[in-house]
């Protein structure tokens, strides 16, 4: 039996999990969970990265002896370091408004079509490329000698060593998905200095050992290696999709819903760009061909506005509300910023001439119907655009705890849904470490181990997809 600590930082919470891997066993236990709350300061919305690092240290302290540590987190965001290697300010949150209107300026230099053909990344205002453009001319960027993506920054603090892990680097929009290396031409044309980035490393590469001070603070006994994993949480989560030789689609559900297919090569067509599909890089030469959907963020923000009522009770009530009364476009970037979410959802329903949901149960039902509808559209579009069929939809992540969402997704897609594992990102993180240390086989072997060891729930589609087709048409015509 070997043990691996997986640090998994989602946009809503961070956790340190310990995975114990045997020849035919895989057990995951949570040793520490801590909230991840953005902080609004006068200059904008920021991550409390020191608080997160403190949570990581506390988690490692509670983990007990481990053979290795791996870190994954949400994508695109970064910390800047000065010439002494010290952090320059708090990392900017991807929901900060500094990127408003920036994409249009970028496209004036490098048209959106060319940018997509070179990077395969969907348009999202927060792609690192747009963030760096927004930061141009700032005192902080002028002083920066190094840029580290969030998991790489934490890894640097733990080990003293710097690198840029590839799966997460692919969310910067500065990577060519065909060569799986930097898109030098894109960076040059936009005046982005690729010298800011540390050398690329790949999942499974060694990433240093815990510094003596970290060993002392956590009570661990060295040497403890840190191993690069799929440091983009979605890369780790997709690695842990328990699929066995089937033709599958996946939906990683948490703060976001990331819905699509695993491919062998990127799809860089104009049709794919117009449909806003992204080609992020996964394990072993795979491509995560998916669409970003606003996800349970919509519900998180409503629940916050309603004073944190009990989620389980709310979902039971929502299940009793008539289906598909009103739907909103859950892919719409208009829902990106925090605040006033129940009102914004009501406004979107009113604007499209649909009944306006009023009670928390009605708003919740509207959100879940809308998410299921967006899942359907993404799964359908991905198959068409990539020319690859799916017979089953795997749902992983926090949303697997929402049985109503899983069932509605099965109904909307007209396909069986297999839900689980819930902590997919942490499991993918653990398995990549175990593989790097020779304890599990290839990606297919990792997935077979998950099927044998993790609890999964199957949802069969009910009632035909007609009502969903009608709702989709209603939304498209609105
Ligand atoms: P992230 O990694 O983006 O922070 P998670 O994968 O942890 O997100 O998923 C968080 C979401 O999981 C929450 O927004 C919530 O909607 C859902 N969730 C968590 N616990 C429950 C529960 N007990 N019942 C239903 N849904 C839940
Ligand atoms: C999910 C996620 C997603 C990104 C978003 C910024 O946590 O990594 O894949 O698009 O955060």
C-alpha cells in the first residue's frame, strides 16, 4: 500500500485528501477541507492565496506519512513573482472585471479566428492571455520576473522549485494544442513575454521535494517528493472518469460544468470556434474537448443570497416544482460576476417572455433545468463537431451529490448517466502520482481501478427528449 496526498483547490473549497493505493484497491479519505472565498478589495476581486497555502500546510500536517504530494486547482489564474522570488500582490480572481472589453482589443491585433486556429481555446474573458493583456502597463506586471499558475505557485512555496504544468498551461491560451508546446507566434504578436513562464513540465514529472521548513511545520519526515499531476482540476477530474472502453461523454460538475468529449486530437474548425468549444490538454496526449457552462455557481450564488438555507431540503422542494417552466442560457457569460443572482435569473426569464420564478424552490428548479439543458446541448454539439459518438454520459465532481441534476441530465441527453466519483479531481491527482511511482498502469488501467473500487450511481433517461428539444428551441428563439 502506498499513500499520496492530493491537494485539490476548487473555486468553492480547498481540500487535502489522502489516497491509499494497493494492487487492486484505492481508498480516498479527506483529511482537511477549507472554504475558498474570494475577497473584494478596493482594486478588485482577489484570491486569498496565503489562506489557501495555510490550508494546504494544515492538510499536509493532518495527512500522516505520504509517499508523494500532488496539487491541482482551478485554471487560468496566476501569481507574479519579483526578482527575489517573492509574490507581488494577491492573485486576481478570474471573475474580476478587469478583463471586460479586453478580448475585442486583442482581436483587433489577432483576429479571433486566427487565435482559435492557433490555440484551440474557447473564448472566455478570463483566459490568461486576456488577463495579461488587461494587466499590461501595471506596476505589478512591470516588476514581475516570473509568472506561476496557482498550483505551480503552491508547489514552488512547498519545494522552492518552479515549473509550468502543461494541462493547466493549456488554459492560458498561449499553448498550441497540436505541438503541446508554447504558441510563440501568438505571444509575439500580442507582446506577451513567454520568458515570464517557468519551463513546462508534464503530469508525472518530478516537481521537487518538500522544503525542510515545510517538513518541520507539517511534522512530515523527508524526503517527501512533490509530483506534477494534471494540475488543472478538470484534467485530473477527467483522468478519473470511470469509463471502460465505452464511447462516453463527461460532465465535470462543481462550481462549473465542463461538458464534452475526450479526443486524440484537437478540433480547430471555424464551426467549433463559433460553438465556443475548447481544446484543453489532458493526460497522455488526450484533448479535453468541452464547453464551459456556468454550473452550480448559479445555485451557489443564489444560496448565498438566500442566507444559506439547507441545500438538501431546497433540492427536495425543487424536485416538486413543474419541469421546464422557464430556462435561462447557463452558458451565458452574463452570469459570470458575483452578486444579485436570483434577480439576474428572474430578469433573464422576464426578458425571454417566460414565467418568472419567485420562490427559492422555483429559482432552483429553473437553474437545474437550465443546467441539464446546457449539458444536453454541449454533449450533442461536441459529438457533432468532433464526429465522435457517446453512448453514456459520466458525471463527476460535487454535482454528483445532486441526484435531481443527474436525473435531469440523463432525461435531457436521452442517455444513461453514470454519476461518480464525487472527488474525481483528487482521485485523478492521486492516480497520476501512483502511476509516476510505478503503482498503477496506463490511463485505461487507472480507470479500470476506479470502476472496481468507487461507488457509482446510474440514472436511466425518462420520458423522451421532446420537452427538452422544445425548451432548447424556446431558448434559441428568445
Ligand atoms: P469546486 O471544486 O468547483 O469548488 P465541488 O466539486 O466541490 O466544486 O462542488 C461544489 C458543489 O457541489 C456545490 O456548489 C453544491 O451545489 C454541490 N454539493 C455539495 N454538497 C452537496 C449536497 N450535499 N447535496 C447536493 N449538492 C451538493
Ligand atoms: C474548474 C475550472 C474550469 C475553468 C475554470 C476557471 O474548476 O478549472 O475548468 O475553466 O475553473
